[in-house]
C-alpha cells in the first residue's frame, strides 16, 4: 500500500487546469499515458487529425478535450476527473459522455463537476457534497431537496 | 538513474539542463586553470557549483506547478525527479571535467 495514491501507478488524475506541458505533441502524450488503449484513441477523428500538434498550438478547449480523452483511455485502472466538462463545447461534452460510458466497463471513474446533468448521464452512483454532508442522489429532484438547486419550498 | 526519465526531463525542463551545463562548464574551467593546486580557485569553483544548484531548484519550482500532475500521472514523485536531477548533473559535471583534463594533457 502506497502512502501517496499516484505512486501506485494505478490512478490517473485530470486536474482542473491544463497539465500536459505545451512543448509535447499529442502523439508523445499518447505514448506516455495510453500505451494499451492507443488504438481506441486513434479511432477518434480529432485525435488522429492532430497527432503532430503540440499543445501550445491548440486552443484551451481543444487541449482540455484531449487531456480528458488521454485520462479516460489511460492505462490505469482508476480515473479521477475534476470538472472534465468545463471549458468544452456542448458537442464535445456529449462526445466525452459517450467515451466515459464506453470506458467505465473496464475501469473505475470518480468525477466531480457542477454540470450535474452530465454527471447524472454518466454516473452509476452520485454523491452530493454539500453543507459538510454527503447525500445520495438518485435524480434531479434530490438535488432540489438537498438545496443544491433552487426550487425547494418547505 | 533512468534513461526514460532523463528523456522526459530534458523535454520538459530544458532551461534547467542548459543552466546546469553552463554552470558545470564554468566550474570546470576554474578547476582547469589551477586544478587542485590552487585552493582559492578550487573553493570558488565549488561555491559556484553549489549556487548553481540552488538556482536549478528555483527554476524547477517555477515549472513545478504546471508540470507536477504530468509526472504524478506517471507515478513519478518530486523527490525522484530531484534525485535524478542531481545525479544527471554530477554525471555531466564529471564528464565535462574529464574531457577538459584530457584535452589539457594534450597541450
């Protein structure tokens, strides 16, 4: 058992900010993080079209989208995604949801985000952290009930 | 010392490697001027090398925030990177010194 989770090399973590250095190109990043799942990533058109692109040549949204994909298809068994749906266009959000639903068959995901509708679409178990408490969430009405969304009247 | 980590480190921390090569070259030059016979120059060279390392750590800390998760996602810790940095630098410094002394003995 490792004192720090990342030393186990079993956890991928997508932080809120961009984490892949600008001078690396997408192909090198895939070689580093997704050796086993390279073929699945290559089937995504945006990935195969931008293999030689360095991260400084990509827009913030493009870099974020690619970082999300790299973590979703990373070689590790568990993936922690911190606000993966932020900074993305609606089309890419839908696309990411498809990839998460596809990849979650083989690995565990922990996702934190304020885009609750996207979370509801991809999650098997939802926990609301609010007012220093944990609440189990089954649908949107539970979010209103626990005061995360407006609309609750006692 | 890992060659794989060396490649990644050079790619990400190029300015730190360039800085270390410059400091090592300067320090080696001082060594070659008087070698081990001149304690004043010898001490000065070691002092420069130590100060060079302090600046290396400073440069690394500047890069750390933007690159820490890149390495953590590969299971590489801050300590391992720093230990490798020092080992690479010692190897480089030793290499430069050796080459300079060999060249000097030809003249």
